[in-house]
C-alpha cells in the first residue's frame, strides 16, 4: 500500500471535519476522492502531504508516518489555491520550483519543456503569470507539481476552471503517468471525472461513505451513474 489512513479524525474546536477515516490506496492507481465542497476532501489531502495533522489516527505514505520531511521529494502536490509568483514568468516559476527539488542543467530544461507541453502552455513559457487567466494558472500549478517526477501525485481539484477539451487532454496525461507506475489521488466534485478514476472514495460531511470502482459503486446501488450512486450512499449505508 502506498497510502494507509488509519482511524483518522480531525476537528477544529467543536467542529468535526473528518470522522474516523480508514482507507488504503494502492500503488499505480488513480484514486478519486469525490464529495461536495466542505465534505473534508482538502483537509484529508493536506494531511497526506504533511500540511496538517490528524486530531486522532495516523496517516502513512510509503510505510512512513506523516508528516515526514524525507518523503517530500516523492510527492507532488497541487493545492486548490495556486501557489505561484505572479510577478515572475512561468519559466522563472518553474526554474524556482525545479531548484527546490535539486533539478539541474539539461535535465531541468527538459523537464520544464515536458511539463509545459503536457498542460498545453508551451507558447506561454516566458509570459508573466500575472497575465495568465485563472485556468492557465491552474495548469501551471499542475506543471510545477509534476516537475520532479514524483511517485505519488496528490491533486486537489486540479481541473477547476479548465475548459472541457483541455480537461480531456490533462486526463490523458494522468493516464500516461499511471502507465509509468505513478499513483494519483485526485479530489473532485465533477461526476464525469469521477468515472475516469480506477477507484473512488465517496466522502460526505467528513465521513467516508463508500469505496470502490465506479462500476462497483453503481452496481451496488443499482445506479446508472456515479452521481446517482453517491446520492444513494448518502441516504443509505451499504456494505463495502
């Protein structure tokens, strides 16, 4: 198991944001965390990258308990809000992030060109980020998360604000990464993206209400779509 979440709860004051989450994610799969805004998805993935700690329970990545500084280089993280320097160009942003991960010389140049091509921003490499649209900033954030070729990619709403055609292209890139043996965790509230995942964790009000492949979740609830299955699981507790 590349990710193991054990009895994890999180509260802020009297508010329970996560409630006794247990989940295992296998190497080489695209795992989707599906749920509405405020369900607890972001809180959970922030714990997995070591930005938050659980109130109870433990998170393990690569068999090591998080947070762990030595695992940072093995993880790529794309937050919901873009962590970019808008007064710099895209290239300067990527040069900075590449230096943090120790990428040097021709390898650094090659990786910058590769990730910009993946997110379809090659023509905008030298443009100041302040002149980027919201969707372009999301794509640049994704590029920066991919730079150091991490084994595990944790992407929080990666395609918000990105047009449907480009979203297809980015998902094609995700499948390519999977074939290279990478593991991806993607949070989303977009139902057609949920259908593209190998497995899904349905989360509502801080509770993991179901886990399975899209086909399994639909079959167990007699649903025609993941959206119907989510609504069915929200009202009734089915056996996993």
